[in-house]
C-alpha cells in the first residue's frame, strides 16, 4: 500500500459564495441535505454526534437525523446510553454531517434538549415493529458477553409482545439540538476551501462570516 501521505485529490465539484447563503442556516442545510438525497448518497441523514463526559473527555458516534425544523435537529436514543448520560450532565453537543462524496461537510454546535414523551411516542410508534422490539431488547452501551445473548433477549421480548402494540419504553427518548453555530464547508481547489459560519445572535437572527480554510 502506498503511504497515506500520498493519498490526495483536488476538490472541484463546487463553490460556496456569500450569494449562496440564506438568511436562516436551516434553509441552506435543507438544500444541501436534499442534494445528498438526490445524489443517492448512502444514509444521507447520518451524522456524527459528539458529547463530553464529566472529565471533559469527548466521545463520538454515528446517529441518524430524524427530523429537521427551524428549531433544530432531532435524533432518538436509549436514555441509558453513554450519549444520554453525558448529555444529562452537559447539554453541549456537536453534530457533523460528512457529505464527502459531494465535497461538503456541515458542523453544528448547540445544546440538546430532551423531547416530550408525546413527541417520542409519535416517532416510536412509526418505527417497524422489529425496531421497536430492538429498543426493548438492548440496554444500550452496557456490556454483553455474546451476540447470542443479545439475540436471546430479542426473542424473549418478541414473544412477550407477540400480541398487540409494543409499548413505548420509559428508557427510550430523543433530543432536539438547538444550534447556536452552524458551519458549511465546500471543498475547493489547492485546499482553498469555502467555509461560512452562521452564529445565532441574542435576537435569534443569524450573522455570517467567511472562515479561512
């Protein structure tokens, strides 16, 4: 294999200019998300979610974006998971959308607020039944000795809820990430990338600034 330092390419697919910016960053984000969907990128709504523990140590994982509005970004998770426990102590959160096939990425900084049980239930009951059962079977982030044990727990839950509706677990929920900073990155030739950062102001308007690459 050739040295990793020899892997390189020029980014030539597009430009991001001040004329491309929208008044609200979610409008531009929605356009970029739809571009990723139209390009048939795998899991276009996949995002890295970064949280911080009590010792200031960050951790990251891939989660799927499940809703988007001017309020922010929504995802769901087991409330006993590492990310949920860390968010309970520190609501600061960062999201990252790696649309590298389009030579684009978006970075979001904000705070995570738990969703209401009504909002969580609405999404939970829209999921396929096996996904609902999977939520019951998995004590997310806890140690399990073998995969077979996990499958056994799934089968037990499947038999328990064989008849009727699968109830919403009290340990399953979701978060609204309310952004205060959103950065849009478009790859450029000679590593002269286009970067624009939106920053929310006290009156909830957004200012923009171009960043050096």
